């Protein structure tokens, strides 16, 4: 049962094009499908916003400061995760671990601040049932937060399980993490600054 | 990504932070909400491109990977445009 | 690719030596393909029985359906919903994509397995979990989902409207898991075909089945996302009181319809293309002629795939959507018939003048071709918005999609099963039982569904439990009885297949490696192939897959991997 993987290991990871490994292509296909998920959600929100009333007014009740801090945290964690890859590629295990740890910490901080935000909003009476803006707000940030959590898990596994950590895997984890960052780059203005 | 071909990740980060702060300040611009929204989304697009091209290394990948990144966006655009008549124009 | 250089000296055979544990937890693509097949066949039985119950109710509305008693509208809605859901997501996709794709793609491209064998195992296990969740939904209070396989809100968004609470939530969950399973599979198929082709296997030497599977995988990967978004929104409407689809809360039911059909239309090609691929493999083998216009078929397939993303609103002509969308979507819908018609002509041209062999795979392939022509023609009527005003939601539409989907799932699926059964299971299926199975199915299928064209034109609408409630339908009730008798015959005809399989596995002759004298690489492996498919070395490919009846060859076939020198072996 393990033989198939061994065969691939013997031959080196299969390549789609010279220098382009199958694993990376697979992750980009996965990101393409994820783009369709978030794209569908964002397109729906955008269109409903353009056709409806009260979006701007409802959005004014969000706490921009906390979300702005979260934006900066996520941007910085994108930096640290790509630095983790660069460190792994040059064989610097200590730097890789540090960068991965910072990335994990950033992700956890993001989730913690998001939880604070949600609590504040719910306490103020703004639930998913409070109107179409709030429905979209909770749906989009909730789905995004689930993706952040998944990314935290992946990065934490690579941080802790040194045997599993190859430069290729760090790169692929980073690709996913950057995608999650890019989604937030669009969610933030759509929800908080419009 | 090794050696001289790698982007300067920290420099990119500086630009990302600058654009984020500029977006926050866009509300202070004259010209009303439309201008603010346009500036904010333009900044978001630039940030996304910076991340995609430099952190995700699209700048260095073959065209196949560019296609994988680009085609879904075009398909989403088709969906968004088709939603406009029902969800925007008839409200 | 470094594959040819890898010498594998251990090649365990499958067989009694393997424990059941290693068979269940296998990462071998051939085993995973069979697991998908088993699950798909299980659900085909369930889905078929649901249809039998529906047809019984429609023929004798005031009577009792065997096993279910008297059926009211709510129960009927559940039967309709689960029949459609099961057939589309739990029969068609696992059999056509999961089973045939998994089993054949690595063999046909000359690989030892998929690029990600453990991801492959995860995908079939996720599908098994989805199956459990869907099965569970039958037994929860309130029963299984009953808002149609299309789940339009507000019926689907408000549990107080449908009377179904957990059933619909589990339905959404089961579909989410099914989507995850096929997303994993799709990524695996595409990456495998891109990375693991044997030396000499260029893209334009790939068997057509591989092209069709890859296009289907691409369509699924790019179309399911918006529906996942929509399903999240539906679940939130049901559980958290959000208002995505509720006008009184600022939402719109049409948003769901757009998101659903944006996926729903490419989905029918996700189902159809793998079946087309199966038939495109079979026709050259049993005509002893090359596939006509191979490259053009590839371009037609890719064109149809691209067009499939811009036709979806033809499912919504009567939904109350903006009428200005009707004309553009009618145009694109008529346009998409062109590449498919072209492919049909190529199939006919492949057969033309061939030395036809009418073994069961060929019979089923011919059934696919003829029944798809009927279904495709009625598609043109439905796709024209003015005609659709009259036809929409009637049995005319039911006839259309059964002619096309049945062509794919049943005729295409059985064509593939009869063709590759020897390779998969090492036994030959008895030809006489196979021929009987085909003719019984073909006749019963047409008795069931052809009259539905007339029923629809006469005004019978879909999803009604009792046609006799409508005075205008009373004179046509005999047609419903005929269709039901056909449906019962259709179910009964499948006994012939069961008998054929039992006979093959118990007393059947062992199959040689290449019983059909076919050229593609899977026939170069033993029947069934060994673990890791190829012995010491993967094959090297020298030519395309359809070199049949070459004038310069002593035999009428020339395998892809055979050396350049003449003499067919």
C-alpha cells in the first residue's frame, strides 16, 4: 500500500513541467476552486450591496480599528510564512521554526481578535439575523475565519512535526496562507470601508 | 525561491502596510463615498497583486500557473455580471 | 519524467493473499475505483427503487405503493427530491467519474497510480461518509429532504414550509462532503494526467476518455464553488435566521437559483462527458477504425466546456428573472448544441464503413448514441425561451433530461462496465446475457420515457403526486400507466445484469489481457492488472490510440506501446 508513494519518492516528486512539481499544481487547482467559493460569496454580497439600501449605514456599526489591526496581522503573517519558506529552502531549520511560529501566532491572534469582535457585535444586538448586511458579514468573515483556522492547523503541524517539514511543503502551506490573506484583503474594504 | 531571483519580501511588506493605512485614510479624501470606495478597492487590488506575484511567486511561475490563478477570476466576473440585472437593476 | 528509469522489482498481485484491511484501506487507484463503483451501484438500487415508488404512485394515485402504503404529496416530494439527488450526486458521479476515472486514467496514461494515492483514498472515504450522512437523513424525524434536488428557497429555507428540519440540514451536509470528495478527486486526476504520462504519451496521443475526464474535472472544480457559497447561505438561513434568500429580510430567492444553476448546468456535462469518453473509446475498437477527427473532438469538447459556464439561466426562463436575460442565454444554449452535434457526427463517421462487431459494449455504445440524439434534439426546444414558456416544468423536460442522463449513466455506464469488466475483475461477462440485458433495457427505457414528451405537451407538470387531481390530465392517465409499466420493466431488466455478473464471477472464463484487441495501454496490463500496474518498466508510447485497420499492418490493430516494427503483437 505504501509502494506507490515509495515509487514516487524513488523517482523524485513527479513534475508537470520542468521545475514545476505536481504538488504545487495540485495546490493551485485547489486554490482555483476556493476562489470560486469566495468569489461566489463576494460577488453575491457585492451585487446585493449595489442593489440594496442601508449597507453603508449598517457597516458603520463595525469596529474598524480591530479589523484594521487584524489586517496588519494577516499581512505580516504572510511575510513570515514566505520567510519560513526561504529559510527552509536554504536549510536554516531554526529560522524556519521561528517564522512558522510567528505565522501561527499571527493566525491565532487574528482569530482571537475576530472572536472579540463577534462578541462585541452580538452583545450590541447585531446577529446574523439583524439584516442582509449582517447576514453577509457573519457568513463571509465566518467562512474566512474557518479557513484561517485550517491554515493555523497546517502551519502548526509543520512547526511541530519536524520530520514532515520539507521546503516544498512549507511553500505549499504558504500558498494557502497567502490565499487566505488575499481573501481578507478584499473582505476588509467590502465590509468595513464601504 | 533562492538567491538573487527572490523578491525583497520585507520591501513588499512595507508597501502592503502603506496601502492598508492609505485605505483607512481614504475616508478623509474629498469627493464623497464613490471616490473613497474606488480608492479603497484599487488599493486592495494592488495589495492582492503584490501578494500574488511576490509572495506566491506567480512572477516566476510558468503560464500554466498564471492561468490557474486568472481563469477563476474571469469566471467569477461572468457570474457577477449576470447577477446584476436581477439583484441590482430590479430593486 | 523519471518514471521509465525506475525499476520496480516488487509487484504484488491482488487476490486472496490481501487481507480485507488492506483492501478497504487501499491507496491503489484500481481498488478505489471499485469502491466508488460499489457505492454507486448501491445508490443506483436505492434511487431506482425510489423511482419505482414514484411511478407506481403516478399510475395508481389512489392506491397503495408496495412497501410504503398510501403516499401523500409530502412523501412524494421526498421521493422526487431524493431520487434526483441520489442519481445525480451518488450514482452518476461516483460511477462515471469516480470509478471509471480512477480505474482508467493511470492505466491509460501509463502511470503506476494517481499522483496522490493517499488523497485518493481520502476522497473515497469522504464520499462514503457523505453516503452515510445521506442515508441517515431518511431516518431522522421529519424525514429526508423534500424541496426538490434543486432546493429552491423559500421552500428549502423555511423548515416550517417543508415540514423537514434535520433531513434538509443533513442533505446539505451530505452534498458538502460529496463536493469535497470530488474536488479532491478532480485535483488528483488533473495533476496525474499532467505529471505522470508515460514516455511518448503526449497530450494528443491520450485516449479520448482521458480528455473527457479532465474536462469534466475542470468543469466541476470551477463551477461548484458558487454553489458551496450558496449552500452555506442556505444553511445559515435555515439555522441562524439570516435572510439571504428572504425578500422580507433584504434577500432574494433568485440569488439561490442563479448560484445553483451556475453550477447545475456545468454539472450535467460533468456527468455527460465521462460517459461520452467511454463511448468514444468503444466505437473505434468495435468498428476497427480510427476515431474520426480526434483533434477536432478535443477542441469541440473544450469549447462545449467553456460554453457550459454561460448557459445556466435557461433553467430560469420562467423564474421571474429579468426577461432581458432570456435572449442572450437562449443564444448561448443553442450555440452549445453545435459542438455536441459535431461530436455526434464524428461518432457516426467513426462507425461508417467499419467492420462492426456487435459485442455488448458496442450495443450499449450504439444505444448511447441513438438515445442521446433524441435527448439532444429536445434540448434545443427547451433552450429556446419562447418554447420554454410552454414546456417548462412539464414532463417534456423530464423526458429530455432522462434521455440525455440515461444515455450517459445507463447506456454509457453499462457500455463501460461490459467493456472493462474483464480488465477490472479478470472474468468475461457472458455475451448472451449482456445482449439480452441491453435489449430489455433499451425497450423498457423508451416505453417509460418516450410517452413523457406527449404527456408534457398535453400539460402534465412535474412533481405532482396525483395527476387525477387535474381534469385535463384524466384522459391521459393511461399514458402514466404505460410509463409505469415501462419503469417496472426497466427495473426488472437489470436482473439480467446481476445474473451476468454472478455467472461471470463464479463460473465465467478468465479474461485474457486484451479480449477486445484494443490499442490503449490498459489492455497491455494483465486482467486484472498487478499492483503498480506495470512490471519492471512502464510502457513507452509510440503512437496514438486509434491505429486500427492500417493498410501497412498485418492485423487490424496496433497498440500504442508496440514497437515501431510491423507485426501487431
